[in-house]
């Protein structure tokens, strides 16, 4: 029997699926639309009432009293009401109320980003190299240097968001990028604050308080706008998504072969001198800046490369491929105990967006007694690591911010060895807790979400958690602990070995965790997977299949295009 299906036609099974989707959607549309209508009515009513008062009620003004606020001011206040920091939102935007131009929510959103950029720029001047307050030890100097770099990245992300919001024809199509970049801007500022806490200095908190709040306000506004616009476009979008699911059902993109990739390498690195460069750092200098259309492929031949490597923020779309995770190894030993802030300890640090690492190992050899010592840190948007190995002890893999994807990787460590505040999916990876110091326990994850509107979290899918080396059977190993108040972590469809303690999760401090965290375990297997004796936290959720899908490649990191374009194997959904 022919299986040919005319283009655009839907068979009976697919039609039934489509009808089921439509029924589920109707209820959601009704709820969201009613909510929006109520909110819109409040905004419009407030504006009309203020307009009427300003035109008709002249008694107060004549008698020297305060006149009513303008409709524009009321519109700003209504939008600011959706933010976490309403006072800083209104106080920063209220000067715009004198304008005679009508302000739409999108206009107020752009203005909110402009005032955030201005405030971060002002705050960044405090971290000038000329500030005598920072002429101390090497650790302090490094923390300040980090803050300069982090605030520069924060400004870059806000400017990118401003540019995108000004040029896009439909803000709905840009929401994922905007929320990612604004959320990352907040993470950069928080990382600066965390760096000062490492040297027991809380003075910088107030320096960045307003800039952090203004960035958070922009994030809250675009999150609200996206919910409103999606409510009215839900039917059309669900139909498009259904067609996409129907086409991709059961598909996986196959990885481009390693041999083919090596043959077309633009740059070859080899310790034996058979390439253009002997070190990776030298090769990175030859990569063109901000390459949008063409990938630069760097082939790093087998060998141990003892160097501290940085892929700078202007080095875009680099693919780096080695001869295998056991053959091409990058290693260094920076650590906190010897005076380097956590953010700068990474053996290999990636800032340039679109980076792809394949068939390599990244190692920090500092050892457990040196505490925080990162093997790889990525803050690059749409970065991918395929068949790579990350080897360390505490803080091995710093998935810092933006959107990231890891596939078929080995991750080895002890305390908080997968941490950060990116939106990241790990698929088919081996997660390998190892023996820590005598007074330590193993915690696999430490997710750092600081704002409920950030679209970040750690999603671990189809992975295996098993012991590495001589891990003692009596040692306690936990799935993670909440680093920040909105920590978000999920293990789903993974195999969890008996090494994981029945309680599952460990508090950061005290005996419990904030109610605002989002932790979940979905359909895992293995001796360590039963949830009967897990901690009784409000933030540890039982989730449905629909909720689990929110944390897959397709929905969580919007990765179908950028991962497939990179030629890497992946699974789109559950």
C-alpha cells in the first residue's frame, strides 16, 4: 500500500490529534483572554479617567493643588505594575510622561531598556582601573576586572535587545531572544556581586541595586507583553507547531561526520608542529571577528594542551573539533584558594556566541583541596558541546548564562559540579560524581536563577548518573541544591544509580529550601530514582508530561534550528 500523503493533507489519526490540541487550547485562550481584557480595562479606564479629570476638574489646579497625572504617566504606572520593582520602574520612566506622544507597552519596554543601559553604564564607571579603592591584592584586582567585563556584557545584551525590539516587525517572534538576553544581563550583574562576596565585600550590592532592578523591570515587561500577544496568536501558533511536530515525529538530526569536518578545517592546531599553530590560544587570534554567515572550523589534533583558553565575545560561530575526548585534552589549574575568582578559574572560557565544541576534554587539575576550580565556563548564547569531557572536582562545569546544549558528554566532579544560570539541556550525558574531600558531600547541580521572569534552568534528559572511579558507597550524593531563590532543575527520563541519597536534594543552608524553587523528577529509572523518601519541599514538584515538555530542546531553549544548523545529533522533545 502506498504511504504517499498529498502535501497539506492530514490523516484520521493526525486529525484526531489536532482536534484534541484545539480543545485543550480553547480553555487556555479563554482564561488568558479574560485576564488580558480585565487588565486592559483597568489600564484604559485609568487613562480615560485621568484624561477626564485633566480636562474637566480645574478647581484643584486653580486653587493651587496638584493636578492629576497625565494619561501617559498612568500608562507607565500600569505597565510598571507588572514588574517586581514598581517604584524604580515608575521613578525611572515617569519623566517620559511629559511627552505628547502616545506610549504603547512596546514603547515603554524600549524606554525601560534605555534607562537600564544608562544606569549600568554609570555603575560600571565605579569599577574603573583608576579607582584607588581597588588597588589591593590580586584576588580583589581580579574581581574588579571581572566586574568590568561582566557589566560590559550586560550592556551588550541590553543594546542587542534594544536593537532587536526596534527592528523586528513582530515582537512575538523576538520574545525568546529578548527574554534570554535580558535575563543574562541580570545574571552578569549578579555574578559581579557574587565575586565581591568571595572576598567578603558586600559594598558593591548597593552600587548595582538600581541597575539590577531596572534590568529586571525590562524583563518583567517583555514577559508580560509576550503572554498578552501569545494569547491572541495561540490558535495560529498551535496549528503551526502541530505541523512541525508531524513532520519531525521520530526524527533526529544526524551529526556531521568528524572526518568530514576535520578535512574542511580552516585552522589546524598541533603540538607537533604539523598545523598552522601549536596552541589553541594562538589559533583563536586568527579567527575573524563577528562572522555571521560562515563558521570557522578549528581542528585541534591529539595532545595535551596546557593553556588557559578564552573564546572572546567577538569570535562568533567557531566550531572546534578534536580527535576524541580521551585524545585532545585542554588542561590548566586556576582556582579560588590560590587567588582567582570562580568566574576566572575556567581552563576553557567561551564568550563568543554560536560556539560548538566536539570530541575534546576540558580539565582543571587543581584538585579537591583548592575548592572552586572550573574546567569549562560558557556564557555564549547558543553554545553546543558534543561528545566532550569535563573533568574537575568542585564547580567543574559553569553553564553561566544564555542558551546552551550538551550531548553525549562526560561530566565529572564533586560539589555543585554543574552550576550556573543558563537555559541548558543535557541529553544522553554521563554524570559522574567522584570521591570528594573527607568532609564533603557530592551535589550534582547548583542552579542560580535569581529572577522569576528569567527563562533559565538545568534540564537533564536521558542521562545516566553513576559513580566515577573509587567513589565510596557510603558517601552521600545528591541531585543538587538551590543556589538562588528561584533555582530550577529537572531530571527526566534518566537513569539514576544507587549512589544518590534517598532524600534526593540538599538544602543550600538550614533544613529546607525556598518555596520559590522549581525542582522536578520525571519518569526516571534506576536504584536511586524512587521518590518516596525525597525531601518534602513545596518547590519539589510532581509534573505532567506537558510540563516536562516545557524543558526540552524545542520549548526550553528554542533549539531546533540552531542545533540542527550546527550538525549535531539531538532530540527535539520527549
